């Protein structure tokens, strides 16, 4: 049985002070008995503040939104896996579509980031997803397979169950137009079948999240699907009450 995971990607939102306020408010509204894994991914500059605001009782962990694959050196503006580990990060988002499409990140760079994350004890949340053009051209499976297998290239099979995959159709991100349960289910099943062919039975342990306009309105239906192990959430994670509601729905679906 895979534990459901809900991750909130804050993107470039919230100052350090606002991040701390979020933690205090989220703690108040999140069920203390939640059985799912919950992850907050603030911007780099708020990670320290969030980590400092967290207590042992908190039922959530922190993620970075990106990393660089070298450990240290003359790489102006970059942040390494060892720095993130030192800050208390448990997870790191890798290959988000905004990194791929706005900042030109390629599959080989995504792969270096996945390997660097693992080398520093961080759990990569590897994002894959097709654009609308790619879907309409019938290329969804080819695109996500390429992103998945290139992203996981040379990653030891023993690391596979640790890695989290997020299927995020680019056309659903920030558009208010989520994939239907059937569309998501189809791609999730394809991703798991691809993992199974490549890595064997161990792939059954990999959590595959859905991302793209998840909200309290559509979360219940998405979480009722056995292929969907949780969600990576953008807009709806910025409000602690809304994010806690989605976490609650994921928790409910797990019981
Ligand atoms: C995202 O950016 O990962 C995302 C899923 O955003 P939104 O929930 O706003 O579509």
C-alpha cells in the first residue's frame, strides 16, 4: 500500500515572513492525525525560515523547488543538494514544466539533478508531462516515457521506490483546466507500466502524483482513482485552509 503524498509548490510566492505565517496557520487547520505525507516547497530564500518555524510535532516536511547537480563551486545563483540537505529539506522538485519550458531545462540536466538529489539523501519529485500540442498530436505517451526514462537514466534500481513521479500535463498547470480522472488514470497507468518494464516489480512502490489545477472541488474524484497516489499542487497550496482541505480529502481517500 503506497502512502498518499500531497506536495504544495509555492513557486515564486511568499516572503520569509509570509512563509512563517503560513506554517503557523497550516498547523492550526491540518488534522493532527493525518496519515498521509505532506510536503511544502517554499522558494529557496524561505526554506530556512520554514525549517526554523517547524516543530517535531509537525506532520509535514519541506522540499526545494530545484537544485544544481554540482556540490559546490563557481556556479553563480545555483544551490546544491548538500546545501538543501543541510537546510533540512527532505524532498526536491526536479524537472517542473516551468523549469523545462521557461528556463530550457533538458532531460539530461533533469537526470543530473535526480542523481544529485539522491546522492545528497534528498527524495526527488520528478515531474513529467506533455504540452497541449503534444497531446493533440497523439504524442502524450512518447513524451512522458522519454522524460521518465531519461530522467531516471543511470539511477540504480534500488533508488527507484524512493523516487516520486509527478504527472503534470502542461496544459493543466495554472489553467483551471485539470485533466479528467480518466485522462490522468490512463497516463498514470502507462507510467507505472513503463516503470515496471524498466525496473521490475519494485515499481509498484513508486508513488505517482497528479498535478495540474487540483482544487478542493476536483480532489476527491482524483483521489478516488487507485492509480493516483497524491498530488503536486500550485495555486491551491498558497492558502493554508485550502491546502489543508485537499490534504484532508487525500487522507479520507486513504482510509
Ligand atoms: C504546478 O505548478 O505544479 C501546479 C500543479 O500548479 P497548479 O496547481 O496551479 O495548476
